[in-house]
């Protein structure tokens, strides 16, 4: 055995033992189905019990009347959950798409159950000729209980409870899956073909987002001399000629070809090789940097695919709803938080000399500058346009300022900017002018929406890195912004603040 072969063999991962580790995705999906069924049944029974508790005696209905209706509800809900992708193993960032799917699936299930209850109403119709077969079929499928005896209030409350419990249940199941992925459970092994800048960018994203459930086992490079060399936490395991062997040896479930600079003939050869292996694969397109904001539209001209930039924008209803939410939310915080504001102002004043508030110019929507307000956390002679402190031992930060920054209390005056309309509750954080001056075309995408007090980056694993170095979170928010996404981000922000994972 050559030294190079021995080096590569040493990189071979050990097989993860245990049935649960090897079949985590299947077990998790089965468990999710059972949990969803239990939540639907619990919601139906809870709606019935609540209605019966408050209904007058003459309007109360036995639970046996609802048995068939609740059974249909459970079956239809599970089918709708499946059809809307709620049992897909790959989760989106913060699992936002799953929350959308819960909303759509619950609404569709409510419509279907309502329609079925109408069509399955028992009938006494008699018919001759061909119609007698339809009557016979209806009699076999019809309910034993007339749906008119079922309370519409109970049915409506049941679906409201289903929606609420599913949203909460999906949130906690996502957190459990997050923890499992962090411990290496349920990962699909991933191989990247290429070891250039594009491949290294992908590697960094996988390290920052372990909840994707993808375990990067290594790279493939055409240079045989680089086999065995280290790139970050992974190594180059072989050349394209070794691809088939590596897929089997490392139990690879997905391959990403990250060589956009290669000629089409070489990419086609790799695709043919991957097609034969039967593994799932993805390609980084040759001109991906022209569409590096991720906003693209794929269409077809006969058999020729066409890729064009897409420019989604929030509807007037979304903009109106977001502004109303900003005004209401900031007004509540400013009014109810006055005692806290006064206390923090006093402590800032007693801790060090200087003004209580720190005003600084930031860049907002469409590149417009505005003055942002914060509680001062640094000594006056250090309050300039410089990179923000990244750790609590920074000598520029005051003693009390460390606590303000840790719990994000220094940003409470930002609600004044939200009330004025300079900022929003949720959005990309506003940057200082000297940083915006260095923005390239992709970075300037952040300026297409109002900056926010909190956002995806603030509650992400990339919180330790600079804002402008992690555009993916802001781009994702811009492309998927909605009231539901804002609600999820604000809820997670509250949890992060309580836990003390603020500016550091």
C-alpha cells in the first residue's frame, strides 16, 4: 500500500452504529406522523370538550356523534400534511417553509372536511335505472350520523386548535432535530466535487448551518497531488476517477459539483458518471455570480431551459401590514417600557461620564442615511465610526455597557427609529456609511428593504461573524419576508435575549 493510499484510508469515516443513527430520518418521520395524529385527535377532543362545557344543556351533543367526523378530520389532515411537504427530511432556514405548509395544509383540510361532511350526509332517496348504483354507493359511504347534528362551532374550533398545536409542535420538533443534527444524528453524507473558492464557500455554509442535516465528508479534486491535503475541517479524498468508489465507500447520499469554471464537456462527463451511480447531485451553474442574490426564474423555450433574474417585491398589503405592526409594536414598547428606559438611563449616567444616548449615522432603505439611537455602551472617547466590539473584554466597552450589550438592552431606543419609519421591527441590521461604501452589487441587496432591530442573522449560528460577511440570511429574509416570518424571528429573538446571547 502506497503512502498516499494509507493517508486516504486513514480519512475513512467510521460507520455510525445503531439502528436509530442509521435510520434517523425514517424514524423521525414516523414519530412525527404519530405526534401529528395525536395533536389532531387532542385538538378535536379539546374543541368538543370546550364547546360542551359552555353550551346550554339542550344544545349539548354526545361525543359519539363526532366519532366519524373526527376520524375523517384526522385522515384528511395527515394526507394534507404529507401533500404539502410536512414530512420532508430537509428543513428550511428556521423551518419557515414548514410553518407556511402548516397554514396551507390546515386551511385545505378544513375545506375538504367541510365538503365531505356535506356529500356524505345520509339520504333517503330512491332511484331506478343507472342512478340506483350511485345511490347504493352513497349509502355505503354515507355517515351514520347526520352532520347537521354536529356543532359548526366545534368543527371550527377543532381546526383552530389543530393549527395552533401544529405550529407549536413543529417548532419543538424542529428544535429537537436541530439538536440531533448537531450531535451527528440523521446526517446525509455529502461530497463536493471541486476544491476551489466556490467549494470552500459551500463548506463554510454547511459548517454554519448544521440543521441542514448534511455532513461534508470531503472534496474531490482533479489534481492527484492534492489528495489527502486539508481544506478547513475536511480533506481532499480523491480525483473524479475515484468518484464511484468514494460514493460507495463513504455512503454518500448527495454530491455537489462546485466547479463553475469547468468547460461544459467536463461537467457533462461528471453528470453522466453521477447518473450511473444513482446518487442525488446538484450543480453550481457556470454564471452563478450573475444571479448570486439567489433570485432567479427558470422557464423553458421548448426543450431549452432559460434562467432570468427575478425581482420579487412585497405587495401593498404586506407593506401596509408590516408598517402597522411596526407602529403598534414600537408604541407598546415605548409606552410600557418608560420605567425601564428611565432606570437604564440612570445606570448609564452613573457608570461613566457622557450622554445617556449614543447617536450614530446609519444607512437605511435605498441607501438613505438616518440617525440611529442607542444607549451608550462605550466610553465617550471611543464612540466613533469603528468596527463594533465583538467580545465583552473589549476595553472600549463600559462596565454596565457589557450587560446592556449582552442582553441587547442598548438597542431599546431603536424602537424610536421604528416608530419614525427609519427602521422596522424585523430586517437586516443597518450598517455604518464607511462599511456601505465598500459594498458590491450583492451587498447592496440589503438596502432594498428597511433595516430592522432584529433579523435572521441576529438569531443564527453566524452571529459571531460580521453582518456583511453573512449575506445569505438577509437575502433569504428579503426573498421570503412575510408577517409569519417576522413573527417567528421576533419570538426567537425574545428567547435569545432572555438567554443573554446578545451583541456578543
